[in-house]
C-alpha cells in the first residue's frame, strides 16, 4: 500500500546545500610581525587585490613545535587586506580551539584546489552523446596600448594582460593569467597573481626590476643570465625538488 502524506513548505525560507569559493592562507609561521612585513611587501602596492574574499586559514604547514597563534590579531591583519577569514583547518587541538574561540569554523575536510591540471585518459564515447550546454565566453585579455610611467599600475583581475607599449622602471603590471609585453619591460611584472602556476610572462625586451609568477619572484638584485637582457624572453615556473623556480628562455626573433 502506498500512502502520500501532505507536506508543508515554509513560506519564509529554504535550506539548501551551497559551495563557497575560498582563498586559502597556508600559514608557515606564527610570527605575525614577519607575516605583516611580507604581506606588505607582496600586496602593499595593490590595495584592491582582494575584494572581501572569504578565506580559510590552513595551519597544516606549521611545524609541530609551533606555539600559540594570536587569532584576533591575525584576523585583523588579514582584514586590512580586504580578506574575510571564515574557517581554519590543520592545526593542533589547542590551535583549533583558539581559532574556534576567535570565530573561525573548523573545516577538517576542506582541501586545496590542485594548482596543476592532471592528464587523464578520456572515456570512450557513449552511443548517444547528450547535447552539452554552450559554455559562457571567458573574459578576454585586458589590453593596454599606452606606455606605463613610473608609479602607474595595471591589474588584470581574472584574465591575461597584454601591453603594447613600454613598461618603464617603477611601473607595475599584474595579472591573474599571462602577461604579454610587446615592448621593453623595465618595471615589475607579476603573473599568476592568485596562484596560477601555469601563467607565463612574455616580453620583447626583458629588463625587468622584478618578475613574479604565483608568488615566486626574482628581483633586479639578481642580474639576468648573460645574453638575456634586452632580448625577447619567456618566463615560466618550473617545479623542482627544492621548490618551484623561475626559468627564462630567449625566444626566436
């Protein structure tokens, strides 16, 4: 026998599952003074890099002997960069208790998005393929066709950056994707600004003060390899046993 029972749907609310994109801060030290100094060096010149982004504090990189963390101070520090810490994971029981007391929710099952795509074998085609929806067009590259003077900054959020004129010393070009400079690059170039390790930097004449991909950087304190200054160059990030490093290749004319 089948029985159907009448149900009542609330008129004022519904509860459903939802996914929230998070930025993850992998904390490697409990020294908040050092953290503040490095955040200032990385993001001090980019006040709008984050836009009230929700953040997870990942404590798993901390050494086992790491001491207590001043979570209220950490939350305040991150908030000054328009980050909104919501969750924490990976800490010791004492650290997680302190995080919870500071208002951070524990999320032990959260995981980081893999930075490098894996190659998989495509499945065999089905006898009848369903009609796939047409994907939304991706955001096109930001194109700048005027020289950038010292003190000027351009940030291509969520896309590539193409510069058709000189980037002078003291200017900054930043992109979440690739950076193409079809002219001398003498200022600072930061590609993959939000962690895209596949991003690259291209320049017709590389003379940069600073090069950075996904946070791995090289400054003018370390001169370019012989014969590379002023040449058409590609900069990419290559993984290694001792960590990722920037690799530069002169491109054929």
